[in-house]
C-alpha cells in the first residue's frame, strides 16, 4: 500500500484541484499514473496529490478498500480538492458511492479522456464522434449518476401510470445515438467520395500514426514549412491529444513526386473502447494509406510501451500489416550514443522541431512510394485520348509533343502501367 504523493505542477488559480487515485493489482501502474497526470494537465486540472493502493482484487462498491476510502476522504477535506480522478473505469454504482462518501466530484480515466476530446474536437464529425462516445459511456451508468435520474418525469407522454425519469433519459439517449450514427454514416459516405477522388488522381497517401504527443503534427508542419506552405500548418502543442481531427495536406517532394499526408489522432494506453469504436471512421483513413510513418518520441525512456500500444491499435483497425517507416522524433534531446540505438534499415532519426534528418526521411518516403517507377517515352494515338488523360492526371507528363501519328510524352510510371503500355513505348 502506497501513501499519498504530493505533486508539483503548473498552478492555475481557476483550474479545479484534484487527487489522482489508482488501484494496483498484479502489475506496477506507475507509468499509467504518470500518464493520468498528463491527461489531467491536458484537461486543465491542477493535480495536487496521488494515491495508489495495492489490493488482490477491487472493491465492488468503491474500487478501493474502506480504510483507504476514509484516508482519501480526509485528504480531500484537508487539501481542499474539487475532484478525485480514478485511473480505473468506474461503474455507475461506484461513481455514486464514491461521491457520497468523498463529498467531491468523482471521475474516471474514461470520463477524463472524453472531456479532453470534447474540448479539442473542431470538425462537425469529430464533435459527433465525441458525443456518441459520451452517450455510449453514460447509458449503462444512468443509475449511478445521482437521484435526479430516478425521479418521476412530467409532461405529455409521461402521465398516467407514470414513467421514471431514468427510463425517459434512457430512451432519449438511445434516440440521440441513432441520430448521431446516421449523421456519421452520411459523413462516412462523403469521406468515401473524397477518398475515391484522391485515389483516381493517382497521388499516394501517407499516414502519420503514433502515440499521443510523439510529434506527428510537428512533423506534418515541418513538411509544410519546408514546402513553403506555412499557411497550411496544423495546431501542435506539447500535450496529450493536442490534435484530434484528421488533417490532409498535399506535400510536393519535387516537380514529379507528390503525396497526401494524413495526420491522425494519437493513441494512448487503455483507450476507452467506446472511443476506439467511435473514432474508427476517422482512423479508417489509415487503412487506405500507401505508407505509414510510425512516429515515436525517442526522448521518452519507455517508448517501447508506446510502440506496443500503437501497433496493437493498428492491428485492431486492420492496418497492422501496412508498409511503414519507424520515425524516431526529438533526437535533438539525445546524445550520439542514444541516437545510435534507434538507427536501422527501416527507421530514421529526426528532429521535427529543428528539421534535422528530414531529407533522409524524404528519401525513404520517395523510395517506398516511387521506387518502382520507370522513366519511359510513349506515343499515344489521338484516338486513345483516354490513355493520355489517364497518364496526365495520375503521373503528369513532360516534353509533350503533338506529332502527326499521335501525342509524344515522357512520364515516370509504376511497373504495372509500364508493362500494360508496352505497345505505345518508343
């Protein structure tokens, strides 16, 4: 059993004060508690203490034991806290019991993440996904959210024998969930249309994936700044879940090579299942990418855990076997010996902040996306204008010349198209 640990952080006088609580069963949870503190700070919560209890099994009524409950209640009063944040997901009954005994607001890790997502979602689809996840979380916990939900409702449709407000709320939530799911389905269809247009253009897609706060948005901005597109940069902050909505940006490597770069929501350990499901539509963009850039914070000592979590989520969404490059970011914080351990055939060490080794990453991307392309010259008959349009739209053409017997052009083609157009090669 561990005693309270005082935590020092940036103090915001308007921020709610909180104590973090964790239950340690069969593994050390120090990392999870550290991450919980980061999530709390991302939600503008001032963390003033941490309490961890070791038990063989959780208490069904309050998660932690009765003795620890009394200690926690005294600490809440002595430290004048506004809330208690539990690392474990709580049931509705546990939430109600804890609030009754502690006299302060009680939330769990899932509520905290949902709150962060609700603050950061910008697009209409992102907001709908967050609302759906919140409703999915709330529905099975209605009985634990206070007596207000069990009072008799009033008004048209609730008279006669009477209908408990709990049942009214349940019907309302289910109805709203169906409305959101329909809107998300419409958004998915629109996204499918846009994706089909990108696929017809022949421009390959590259998706940034990785643990939250690994530097994905910073890397996207580095590509855009180097490509003289600073007005297209995305928001980046040194905090968990700074980016939620998927962003698409066109990146030109040179006059012949271009790709669409996709920035996705960062992953985190113990991501609530409702969120994984709700954001599946956003993450499905990863499945259509031609290449993944798995961005890792090289300066974090336990980044092996970050890699493991990211790979697990990729498998869950069906992208585990995608071609990818390991991108170890923030090497400006490492010495030469530390950098050496990350160097490999399928990896590159960079600093998105300072632009170090970005050229090496670009060469790797170019080789993966365009390495099989072959320079060739073609003579397309005028009656096959469809072939000419196809080549121009997908690969571009240079040294075009309108001759008597057809259109002469030079292009860089992938092996498949190169072989199919054998009869037109000159």
